[in-house]
């Protein structure tokens, strides 16, 4: 009887140890996931090291999630796939279907809004009339139809500062439709006219509409300085020249002193100042950090919600005039014929 009792106690202890070890192992596996982080646009997203989202956590991939006890197979990788399936990290729960670079309630709403993608980036170029609000005409712009008169909102984006129309283009709160083709030409103007090199990946995606591309453009410190000096021509505040402001600002952005600037690095530097303006307050006295975003946006060191060509309107008039000397106007709905663009320079 005593031997049976001892055997029973031993078995119970062995079972308890096994349960503890099992729990500890599960905990270790679960600990391989990380929480979302707040990015430079103030959005919560998975970091690049753990881009797979499932079970409310971030993982390296689906296998890690499964081994960590997460059975959710509907995870997302946040690596910049603007058309990536019918679920997208940037889409709200009310409009979870992602297609044509924007968010919809479902596939039917997307189709009725003129979006012919199936939610996996597969478009229909057959020219079918889906009643998407394109009856007012327009001109081709890559995958888009640019119609400056199509102001009907389909999806609100950019924290309510604009919306997407049925052509998939951003419409500002002032009722101006983004022109992604003109945006790309404006960026190329800067590169060509100043003789500098702007990140090719950024140039290819600078006409983004709605969702911000998950890229980290780079630029040499020397090229960025040429750009900033061109923006600050004829600036002199209490004896401090525009060149001096430009040099100081460029040095502040190069946080690791390696001579290379990146979007992430610029965001970190700007974020270190609660005012988001660094040394440029004497120049950007009115709009502050918004103007700082504007000068960074056109070389890929800042990417904001909506569309790139909604930026630059916060710059002082002198800086806008300087910018118009080497790039066509950046505001939506206009082209190289704009009086604000001197095509001879």
C-alpha cells in the first residue's frame, strides 16, 4: 500500500513538473512576439523586424506566430503592400477591404466606386463602365484617371484632412484633386535642375495616394544641403543667412554623422524637438513643424498621409518662390503651365 502511495505521489509530481515546463516553454515562445510601435505618422504598426501581425501581436513570420501559440492565419505583413489582399493594417475595421490603394467596406463597394482590383492588386484594364464617377472625363495618369472635377468622397483618409475619390485619387479638404503624375515631375525637376540625386524608390512611389508607402528613402547630406540652400536664398534674419540656416539644419538631421540622411533618421531628429521645427523657427514663424515637413517631403525624408502634393502650402511665400525657381508647382490640380513655375530655370 505504501509503495502504491509513493508511486502515485511521484506520478503527480512528475505531471506537475511537466505542466510547469510546458507553460514555461509556451511563455518563451509567446515572448518572441513584440507589440506595435508608433511610427513617424503617429500610427501603430508592426516594426520591420516583426512585420507579421496576428493575434494582436507582431511576429517575424507566420511560422513564428504559429509556434508561439497563435492560430490566427489571417495575419498581415506590413511591408508596404498597398494592395495586399483584402485585409490591410492601415484599414479601419469599418472598411477592412483594401484595393486600389484605399479602404472599402467590401468588394462590392470597391467595384461600385470604380476600383476593379480583386483585393490582391489584380486590376481590370478592360475599360468597363462601373459607374465610378469618371463620367466627367479626365486624363490618364499611370494606373489612374486624373479628373480634377471628381470631388465625390468615397473614403475619408489622412485623419480627416481629405478623402479618396472614385478614381482612387486624394481630394484635399479644399476640394482639390491630387495629380500624381505632376507630383513625380515636380520631384524630378528638383533632381534635374539642382543636379542632385533623389532616392529612386521614392521617385517611383512619390505619387502615392492615401496609404503612405513603407519605404525609408535615403539621400546624401551634401545633396540635401544643395536643396536647402536653394530654398533659403535671400533669407537673412538678424545677420544669419539662409546658407547658415541650411547648414545647421542639415547637420541636425544627420544624427549619426555618417553623411547619409534617411527618412527614419530625419523623423527621429525632428521628433527630438517637441515643436518639430529644430533650428528653423525664425524662418517658419507661422506654421512651424508643418513647414519643416514640407521641405523634407519633396526629397523623400518625410512622407505624410494623403498625397505628397498636398504639402508645401505651409511654407513662407519667399521659400515657395524659391522652390518655384527649380521645380514646377507642387500643389494639386495644376501643371507645368502654372504661372508659379518658371520653366526657363
